[in-house]
């Protein structure tokens, strides 16, 4: 899993003006790479409970979400596409990671993502 996250994930960053045209090849390629990384996130998180939780959270959240996915989400214009991406990421996260948290708090690895959601 670590090798896949570190070596197989590639989401190019293009200027917003380039990817705003959804029919452009760059936009389509970036979207395919984003959704491929989301699928990898969901697969990594499935190992929770089998592999140590701190390892799964490091790979899934610190490396995959914060290093790759969040950059793409932040570069996606606010609107339905951004909401769809955020919902899909949230759907990947195991509920048990949040059971012992007090109201209004989140996992340290999710601070930047949470700030984006609050916007």
C-alpha cells in the first residue's frame, strides 16, 4: 500500500483556467487521476482494523488525502463538483475514527480538509 501511495499516485496541477473547461484533455486527465486516487483511499481505509490504525491513517490521510487529494479539491471551483469530491472523500472515512472525538473537534490529519469544508 505504501508503495502504491508513494509511487503510483499522480494528479497533475494545471492552472484553474485550463481545468475550468471540462471538455479539455487536461481537465479530463486530472479528473481521472483524482478519482483513481479516491479509489485508492477507499481501498487503503478498508485495511483499518487489520493493519495498525496509525499506519492506515498515515497512508490514507497524511499522505494520500493531504498530499494529493486536498490540493485538487482546493483547486476545484466551489460548486457541485467540489461538493461531490468532498462527499466522496468523507464517505471513505471509517466512522469509528470519530467515535471518541468531542463535539467540534476532528482528527489532526483532517484539520485542513475540515477548514475547507467549513468554507
